[in-house]
């Protein structure tokens, strides 16, 4: 990949997922800053955060339903 190429949506999603878990390599982080667009990271990060919140909410609802509350 040349320096002028932008990151694909899949590459941005993988970087966001790695950052969520705190396991992103320094090489990937450097690539993100050089070739990525902030708007992509913000959008995918916001969607990932929303999905995470919905999954936690669903787990709580199912747990409470199983407990009979």
C-alpha cells in the first residue's frame, strides 16, 4: 500500500476493535494516523460504542428475565 492510499473501512473497523480492547500495535496506530481519516474513526467508533451499549443492555434484560424480575 503506498502512502497516498487511504485505509479501507475494514481496516478502520479492525483498528477500532483493537483499540477497544487495548491491543493495537504501534505500527497499526502509526498507519492510522498517517493514512486514516478522523471522520471514519469517529463514525465507526460511535457505531461500535452503540453496539456495545446495546449488547450490555440486552444482557441485563435477559438476566433479569431469567431471574424472574
